[in-house]
C-alpha cells in the first residue's frame, strides 16, 4: 500500500502582506486626511496639507513621541499597506498632491482592510462551501484593489463591504458555533473580568474603557469593536476573530496580554507592569456586564 498522503499545508496568511511600509510610501496619511484639534490631534490640519511634523523625506518627525505630543490618533491609524501600493500605482513624483491619489487612497485602504478580514477567514476552520465563497470574495477585492487611481475612485465601497460583511458574519457564526450574540452592545466602562465572552459576537460593540483584564476572548468576534482605552492587561486575544492593529493600539495591555501571531505587541505594552493575581474569565455563565 502507498504511504498516506501528508496533510495539506495551511494556506499562507495573506495578512502578513497587508502591512504599512512607511519607507515605501510618501507620507500619504500625513497629508491627505484632515486633522481636527481634539483628544486625538493637537492641531487642526485641512485635508491635502502636510502635517507640520512631516519631514522632507516623508517621515514623521515625532513618530517616537506621538502620544506625548498630542497625536494619539496617528498611533491608531493603519492603511493596511494601501499607502505604498498606491504610491507605486500612481507613479508620480509628488503623489500626495495628485487629486487622483487623494480620491483613491480611502478606497484602497478600505479594500485592504477588507482583504485583511478575508485572509483571516480563509485560514479559519470553516466548511468547504463557505471557504469557496471567501475565496471568491478575496478574488473580487483583489481585482478591485488592483485598479488604477480612476478605477479605485469609482468603486462603490459601501456595497462591497456590505456583501463581504454578510459573508464574514456567516464565517463568524460557523467558527463560534452558536455563541452569544452581543453585536453593537453598549459595554462602555463595563467590568467584564468575570464574564464568559468566549465564542461571543462583539462585532461593532462599544467597549470603550471596559475592564477586560484576564478575559479569555477565544473565538470572540471583535470585528469593528471599539476598544479605545479598554483594559486588556493579562487578557488572551490569541484566538480572537477579526482583530486589527488599530484596535490593539487603541487599547491598554501589558506583557502578559496574548495577541494573534500576526499582530505586533505595542511598545508601551512591553513596558507595562504585570500585576499578579488577575481574575481569568469563567468557564461558564452568561455573557454580559
């Protein structure tokens, strides 16, 4: 008898290619968006005008001190690699001043974010028919993202995201296998340390300032959840669904916080003290406040 065939290799995680590379960009995120003086930005800046801290080589002059200088909004922005891709597509000397680039950038960023979610979905344990739908959605998003600036500006991102959102919802349900549905829940400032959140859909939930210390978020759907100032110290997000770098950067964590392998630990987390004796999420009980 022939030897059994080796198990099929897991598909490569496309998310590793959807990372911002500022060295290959031209400071698009420092020029194209508007800033409004607020808790996120220390200054007002109209769209299309370079930030006062943008250097001549298209680098941020205060990158290491953004939060201390009043620019936390910059630390939680992620173009998912759209900036460097668009600079290559535009092929102009000053892409940030090109109207076509300005119109295409937000579209391509949304398409790259969508590709991030679809890449994760493709790597999850889901039925074959659902996996085929994900592959089709990936191919469509890749085709749209590969257009020129004029083609990108014409993309109906709302329609594309709506269709993909429905598909990702079914992927989430297949992975969570009947877990609780708390989509859009108002959990601002909630103490969730002893709440079983495993396999719960917290898609679009408001978790601003929520206490999630030591929480087990295995198979918890966090797509679009607002994690600003959420306390994730000691929490296990290694198996969370649809988590992104901006969400992580907006939250609080420490060296004991566990993240998916594809996400980098924010530098402030490594320096944060680890407090012993934090409660872990219960193995039973209902999700909620």
